[in-house]
C-alpha cells in the first residue's frame, strides 16, 4: 500500500534501536525524510546510515536527550516543522512503589508524560496551519493492564493518554491526528535484558525464561519490531486521517477484554 506520505518530514524520538527504530525505518521506506534520535552517538549515526542505505531516504541523525531543552532544540534544528512526530521514551525500571521517592516520581512523569506534551506543543500549530499532522505516542500495554512494579510508568503514560485525549479532538478538524500505540512484549534489546535479569533471579537459563514469558502470550511468540513499525507508519499515513484519540494495543492477545 502507498501510504501517501512520500516527501513528508518526520521526527522519531528514541529511534536508534528497538521499536523506535522500526518506526523510523517504515517511515523512511514510505518516502519520508526522517530524524533518527538517540543519546549514543555511534549507535544513532549507525542506525541512520543503515536506514538511509536500505530505503534511499534522507535520514538525519540527532544525538540528543529529548527530555532537555537543548535536546529538543536539536531535534527541531534538524526539522523545524515536521509533518509527523513519533513520541517515544524509555520507561522507569521495575521497582516496588514503596521505593519511589518524590524525585524518582517526578523524573518518571517528566520522561513519560511531560516531554511528549512539550514536543507536541511545538509542532501542533504548524501542523494545523498546513492541514496535515500525524502524532503517534508509543506508550505501553500497561496503560490498559497495569503491572505491579511498573506503577510509575503506567501512571505517567496513562496521564499522557488522558491529557491528549482532549487535545486530539481540538485539532482533528485540521487533519491533525493524535494516537497511541500500546506495545506488549516485543523482541527488543530491552526485553532480552529483562529476560537475563529474570533468568538470573530464578536460577534458570535465558531460553527457559523466554519460553515461560512466551507461554503467557496467546499468540505464543514475542512481537517483531517491524510489525510494530508498520502499524505506526499506517497511523502516520494519509489514509488514517479519520483515526484520532485512539489506543492501538499490540500485545498478541494478552489483554483479555473485548473492548
């Protein structure tokens, strides 16, 4: 399918690896000029070069921490008025909520709620003026089904979801959409790190830990980053203008509800 976004300009946050990288690749494949962002210079520049080589698109590496004013300025220095913004940021680690002091909670809310709002504040008016804008926020399946130990992540991302629900309706008439993708368990570097920690804690192999985790997924497998990227690219496409304020859960059937 031609997504109808060739020539559009996209910023994809935290896209040097994992799900963000998959989104950046699929947007570049669709003909977009894409900013790839990360904090590790070598990895970020390497990812940008790989995507450019594979797709032929213009891919700009921006090494920056998007939670800072300087990092955000670097993003918009590369593409001042993007047509597409994909918000993504790593969540806080597993931690019992009793261990969360005020500073840790503030940091979690800034990383997983405030930063996305700040970036949207910067892009929303130019998008409305152009009558085209696609904003996708990568949150987590824990927004729908909170997990003990990820309370801060769940709370901050749920806060972002509620905050932007009203904003999405305010800008829809100008062909600007705001949606959310809620990933379940995907085969990424972060998942493997978690599996290694689980294996060590339980005294089992990483393979055993992975198989046990897969068994909890009705699809009986982990998600592939590329299929996540494809879903993101569709929500950014010209065909998705009537989809806004929605949460797309991609978890292999883990969430048991019908709605």
